[in-house]
């Protein structure tokens, strides 16, 4: 690996490119001004597949992928590149991720052959009461929308910046400031607005209009930035600069920490807004006390592969692992595609039943991770899977306290919380020439998070605490508790074969993240698809609810066959998004002779962007 000095010199080359790109924007541009004519060096072309060697980056966004690739080319490792790409997503995908949010970082270390994780999930403030989601005016729970979604009460203590710092400190070669540099440049010179950015802004107009600072930043002149215009965020660039100079202290302590706490406890709403915007509980002390956790990755096996996933506080690793354990009992490759999909949907419902009953923040509840991932438990759960007919939903949870792999009656259904789904959040995959791999999912929860922009700092705060169950129930592992992490579905996953990386993948999409990763694994491992086909294939998501949420193309292809098996398919989508899509995945497959196939979405969410260091 390169020495730090050498790498810094190489990164100067990165800066030259950045400066060149900046020159294009040197003509003073008003926010939202049309892009300058002539040569524009801002990366905008999206190539969803890249095949080659020497390292790869794949994200939803060409600027973020370019930032990661530059770091790799300058000699940085996968962790350096992942942080640079993530920080850039904070600029270009500000409604999905950024320093106002949290996420989960999964890392395969080529030298040790081990998978390590960082849990950078947002936490509930220490003063958050268990009835925080009950409206004091009525005594009834707040509605999910608009009250909880657009609020201070759903803002958790952000963990993203601490995650970047920890990842770099543990495994990177760059300082935090160096890793932020490419993103800072993009924030200052601006990026070209595409349809997705404009549409996401339009989807949030009412929420964004509710807050003075958000309106000013994201609705300049009262409208969403036009497609093709340049969007700059100099305040975020200054915030990144401040962090580069002073480290994470500049965020977790001092004036910025006080400001974040202030706007959560007393959101700066516009006079005209009719949204209720309940106040939150965040204090400077919550920020000061925030710590990432190094969680042991979940490990399960599937047809000769080792599947490493995110442990609780995410439900990703246990739910995917359990569903795979159930599916492993059937020869999916010998079935027709609808039969195999039937098994996938039913296994997913069973695993979701157990997710609802058993998974929460392990610092507060005892999560039976080992038992949930036990093949014998899966054997018993598989008793509830009828190969010829869909079960009535919701199906009951299994009993992790007593099972022997033999079919027996299941216990009463535990807690099911209505899960929201949307295509907020973002995911990235990076590999370097030394064989290290990063799979990282980060979010501010809803597209646009809480809607609250931190004044003068250019970033949105999350509304991650909406992932807690709304109504307090002492038996619910995901009940609100002060200082607790709400249960997540984020599922950054690294699959090894014979101890070496085979596939790294992840996706946004709320609780559909779990099914998207699961379906891609089934597509790739069982249904004979290439990784490109596996990511492009139409998706459906069964999360132990009466109907299966499915993309229109899935309904067209398999609706008749699956309906005959007893499934009810309903078009995907929710009140928050205009697209009937599930997920926006990225993945890298590791082939023979160090060949990398990096893939992003070929069409969902306006396409993603994959790149390799040395093209094949
Ligand atoms: N809050 C979600 C989770 O942690 C992620 C947000 C999303 O993808 O919609 O599972």
C-alpha cells in the first residue's frame, strides 16, 4: 500500500482535476442557473455496469462514483474511497443521506479475511419519553404522516460523521479532511440537477416549504431546481471544511451541536405552513455522547457461500440469513421461476414475522441472533411453508426458545408494525486493488429526512426515529427507549466463497431493502442470472402482510402464476414517492483473475453509476 505522503501527493492530482472542474463553474452562478455552455467537466454520464480490475466503485450518482474512483486511482483504499463517495452523496443526494443521518458500514479486510462492521445508527435522545409519539393534545398517536415524518420529534442523534471518522481511523489511509475534500469541491462548484433530484424536491415541496432554511436552500425562487441547472451548496462546503480543520468535534460539540439541538427542539417553521411539526428532544449532550458501535457481523451460510450482514440494531443480517436458511431446504434451481419466487416470498414472510417479534437494539433488548440464524430453527420455520399455496398473512412468529427442527405448532403472532417503504436512503459498494471491500448503506430515513435543514450549514436532519414502533408496548423489541437505536432494515451484505469475496451488495428502500438483497441473492445464486440480470430483474416484496408489494413488470411477468398460488400482488409505491419502484441497489461481483463486475441500477431511480479503475 502507498505511504501516506505519497498518497497525499497523488491526491494533489485529484485536486487538479477538481480545480479544472471548478473552473467551469468559475463564472459566478446564481443557485439554479442553467449549466454553462461549452465543456463541462462535471461527471453526469451514468454507466450502470463497469467491468475491469484494480478497484471499483458503484453508487446511485456519477459525481459520488467519480469521487470514489479518484481516491482509488490516487492510491487510496476501499475505505478511503467509500467515505469520499459517501460524503459526495451527502452533496448530490442530500435528501437520501448526509451528516444529518446514520447508516451501517460493512468492511471485508483482505489481509485478515475478516468482515467487520460499524453501526452508525441514529439514537433516541436521552430525554425522549416512551410516549413521545403520542400527541399530548389528543392522547392519540401522531399520524405517521404528516406529524411524525416532518418533525423534530423523529430526529435522532446523527451517526454518519462518526462512522466516517471511525472507518478511516480503523482501516483507511486518509484523514477525515482528505476524504471530505472531493465532496467539498462538488458542493462548492455545484452539480448538474437531474430528473431524480428535481422530482424528489417536487415530492417534498409541502414539507420543504414548512421550514425557512429548507425552503431557502432547496426551493430557490420558490421552485425545485430545474433539470440541467447547477445546484451549489457553499454552506455544506463550509461545514465540510470546518470538520476537515477541527475534526468531528466541530459537529458533535460546540456551536453546530447547539444549533442542531435548537432546531430540533424548536423547528424554524415558516409562518404559512399548516404542518404541525412536533418538537423534538435532541440536546448538545446527546451529540457529545454519541458513539458508533462495532457490531459483530451476522454470519450465515447459503449453498456453500458465507453471507455476512449487518447485526442488530439492523434487522438486515438476521432476516436475510433466516430466509436463506429456509430457502436452502428447497432446490430452487430445479423449480419453475414462479415456484421459486413463491418460495422466496413465503420464506421472507416467515423471517419478517420473527424480525417483528425478536429484533431491536441489542443494547436494550436481548436479540436471539444465534437462534434466528440457526439452521434447525429454519428447519422448523420451513414447516409453515406450503410449496403449493401461499399462507394467510400475517404468519405467526416462531418460538426461538424451544425448537428442534421438527414441525410443531407456532406461537402466537408477535408485534407487527406497519412498515413504510420508499426509495429514500442510498447505498454504495467499493473494492480496491488489494482486495478490500466496503458495502455501506446510509440514510436520513425519508427522502428529505425530517425536512429540517440546519441553518447556514447546508444539510438536512434525519427522521430516523420514525423507525421505532409508534405505540409503546413493553413486549415490543422496537419500542421507544431513551438512548436506543430504532430497528433498521439496512442490509449491506458481503458474500464470500471459499473465504474470498464473491459478491457485495445492498440497497435503499426501507424494509424492502431486506427483500431486495434477498431477491438479488436468489436471482444470482439460484436462478442462474448474472449479477447484471439479478439487479435489473423486476422486484417484489413480501413482509408478512396481506399483499405482496410488486413492481409493475413483476406483476406483468408473474402475476397470473403467483395469484394462482394464492398471492395477492399490489403495485409498489407509497404516498411519498412518485415511482412504483423497489430499491436502488449497487453490487460488485468478484470473478476469476481479480475481475470485478460493478453494477448499479440500469433504470430505477434514474439509473446508477458504476466505474472500475482499469477497464477490461
Ligand atoms: N429507515 C430505514 C431503515 O433503516 C431506511 C430508510 C429507507 O431506506 O427508506 O431501515
